[in-house]
């Protein structure tokens, strides 16, 4: 599959949006995300018809983790309207996918609303961006094809860890403090799994569990999915898409030497395209 790396957002955005009312509690929002296997929801005022809602905000897994779980708030007593991102950040559908990567990187977000005639009509995610650029015939990711061991350039070598007996409250606070979405889990100094932002929201908050009482071991993924440092960016992106994961440990001689996230790929895209972007501003 070959695509044009200069394609517009309107050709790649998601038009079918899952939404909730702003008076929905955080637990129910998390439950819907878990059921739909998605990372964000649009928000509309109470009482509006879901067929044609007026979108007033966006709620993501990150919002739930940082604004509710990490603060020790009760998910059942916190509404979406209290923590949603509003006013909305949006980008016109006729802008380039490259422009969306710059916008997301600048604001540190994974989901961006798309507008047409001043109305929100879709959503673009970091996964959409990465999938698009990986399959483009040329562009920022293709430029790395001739780079020796490109995963070593993209990955983060500073790996954050957490003990398997730590509480989810501690995990959420650590993720919020470090502004990251995953921690490798250790036991007696050995890596035994990984715990992600999605694990905390889908496996714990969605079931209204008390994060101060639940341990990492009960929600972590024990079977690590990793990739060798000598593989390509295309291989890494395909593996993350196939396994529906956003974080991928990088190994060298079977030892974990770094971790790659979908957001790392988007950051690389915007960095390599920055001269063109700034020249057009």
C-alpha cells in the first residue's frame, strides 16, 4: 500500500466519533473506552441527540489518569465536564497530515479534532499519523530507511520502572510526573512485564477500583512484546499496530536497551519536517 505523504487530514481522519455527555462520570467514560478499545471520547452537552451533537470537549485516557487517578479522586464522583480538554484544539481538514504532526507535537497531545466550516467533523490520532507516514512512498519516515539502526535513534534510553507490588495510585502519579504512558515492571531487579496508561484506565478505573488498593501485578502485561534494535521503523510500527500497543521495548542481544512509543515516531516526523513547516508559516 503506497500513499502520498502530502495527503490532507480529511482523507485520513476518523469520522465516526464515540461521545459522552459532559455529566457522565469518569468511571463510565473509562468503561466505554475499554469496551470500544479506544483512547478518547468527544464530549457534548447533556440532553443532545448523539446523531448530531455539539462537541464541546475531548476526554482521553491521559486526562482520566492525570486528572482523576493520579490525584486520588473518586472516578464515580468526577464528571467528564470537570476534566475534559476545553476549549477544543482543532485543525482544518484541508491541512496536510504533516501539519497535524507539528500541531500534536507542539501541544503534547495524541488526539486532535478536525474541523470543516467551523464544525468538528472528525478526529486524527498519533496512530493515524504513524500508519500514514510508514506507508508513504517518501517522507520523514522513509528518510530513515538509509539510517543505520534507526530504532536506536528514535528510542528513549532512559527507561522508567516500577515494582510489581506498587499501587496503581503510585503508578499514575509517576506517569503524570514524568509525562509518560508506560513503565516497565520489575521484581527483585528483573523485568517481569509492562504497565501502561491504558492498563490503568481499561483494567482498573473502568471497573471502579480504588487505585490506592490495587497492585501493579493485577493489571500489568506479563508477556513483553519487544523488537530487536536492528529492525526497521516499518517493522516497529507494524508490530505496534498488530498488537494494538503504543509502547515497544527495544532489545539488543536480548537485553532491553530502550523503549519506543508512537509519540516518539510523531516527534521524529515533525522534527524532520520542521524546515518546510517553518518556511510556510
